[in-house]
């Protein structure tokens, strides 16, 4: 079946640095991908909708200059956490929907020290 | 009040027991998803429903559109079923998923 691959699965970075997370649809084209954030024992929170060839749309309260999203091709969307701070530490996961199913990446656990 | 409510929040069972997880929602939907999230965080899609009932192996999902309610059943539960089960609805208005807070299931041998 369709697979969404997310990389890296975990990353530790220093405060002030930037981290890029990749989300690839391996055997289907995804014109839309979603980026979510999940805090421990909480539900997924939509951060932004990534649209191939156009600007991402961000949910209210999500800083677009801090969480840069690029969807340059039909199979790749990237989320860059810029100037990361400890409060950005979280679990980030992408999703690519199809008409019959929602496929999720493996998630990225980001720790900012 | 959350737009998607799940119950119970936590559930423990003995191996072999029949398990039911419930989901109620208050918005108009195009579809409802049942997802499984393992301790490492990865999420697997179990079902996508817009009406009726679906079965896959030991898992059964039902939805009642009029009552805005869905259930996920696990028959003959096994320790490997231990995970967080998440109900998510695809909002008809926004075309975005709205997630429940999940049900943490532990099945003991």
C-alpha cells in the first residue's frame, strides 16, 4: 500500500539552530500534505497544510516564519524549524491523504537542548 | 467541549477479551478514521468509514451517521494490540482532520 516516509525519526539540536524534517510519499503523488505537532498524551494538532507549488496555509497561532514549509514536488514536503528553542521540543508528524485513506509518516521526535 | 470525544481514555484488558472503544463527534463529516499509534509514535490507519461497518481481521469499525457515533471493536484481544487508538473525523466544512484525544489500551497476557 501507499507509504509516507518521514526523516529523521529523532533529532537533538542546540538552541538557536535550525532543523529540517522531510516527508516523502513513496508510491503516490501528494498535492497536499499536513504537518501536525503532538505533545505528550495529547491529540495531534494541525500546524499547517502544505500545498505543492504554492504557499503553505498555517493554522491560527502557528508562526509561519518559524515553521517553514516547502512543498517543491508532488512527493516531498519539508518542515524547517528555524532558530529552535526548547519549547519547540515535540513530536512532529506529517500526513498525506488519499481519497480512501490517510497515510502518516513515522514522526520526528525533536529535542532542543 | 471537544468536537471529537473518545471513551474510555484508558482501557486495560486481559488477553482474549472483547474490546470496544467509542467515538462521538459534533461536526458534519465526510468520513471518520480510526488510527493506531504505537509507543514510538508512528500512526497506522486502521479504517476510513463514511457509513455502515468495516471488518479487517480481528478489528471491526462501525459508524452511525445519524447519531454521530462510531465504535471500534477488537475481538480476541492480544498484547500486541496495546497502543493508543485515535478517532479522527474529516470535517465536511474544512476538509481537515479533527482528532480525538485517543484511548490508551493495554492488553495483558
